[in-house]
């Protein structure tokens, strides 16, 4: 499935009364999920421990 086809599918799945913002949010979410899956397939991962360290640094 092409990117354009996937975007059309996501839009078609939205309720008829969806706002522009809701549709854009769904498209962005789908893009983030796809990017995460691609990173995972290519081994671009960090451990939960490393993520915890990063979050603690951000909170300072």
C-alpha cells in the first residue's frame, strides 16, 4: 500500500463529524507509529533503563 493510499484509508475511517484537527492528529499519530516500527525493524532502539535516564534528565 502506498503512503497516499494509507492516508486516504485513515481519513475514510474517521467519523463524518471529525474536525480538521482530529483528522490531522490521527494522520500524525499514524506517521509516528510507522516511524517507530521502521526504527524497530532497523534496530534503532533504546532500553527502558536508558529511556528512564533520559526522562529523569529532562525533568531537571
